[in-house]
C-alpha cells in the first residue's frame, strides 16, 4: 500500500511539471525608405535605387509601406518619362527608416 501511495505521489508530481519552452523572434532591422508626395501625379514617378527600378513611388508612401534596403550609401532617383525629377544620395544605417519629402519644386 505504501508503494502504491508513493507511486501515485510520484506520478502526480511529474504530471505537474511543464516542459521547457523557447520563444524565438526574428527582427528585421534593415533600413527602409518611404516618400511624402504632394500630388497624385507624383505617385506615378518611377523609383530607382542604385539604378534598379522598384516600380512607382506611390507604392512606398509614408505611413503605408517601406522599401527595405541593405545598409550603406544609395542613390535614390525619381523619374517622370525617363527624366530625373528628384535625385538624392543617402546613407542608411541598420534600423533607420527615412522619409523623403518630394515637393513640387524638386
């Protein structure tokens, strides 16, 4: 009877223990760029970064979507009908998000 009682106590104690858990998070700390645009027409400028086209700049409006990039210096250009309307060289470090304000004079 003592053995049975000891066995029940051992089983009860082992049933109460929790298995160890691990929580893994992946952090995306790549820098990103977005744009503030003054007009609907400027949303259709072509975005090029380091000579590579990323589609229309309207896809990367501030507060909506960021274009994630690698750390380093980049040449950012906006084109309208293959004519450069905005050009900026910028250094982007890890975790930095940059908003470009593209005005009507640029």
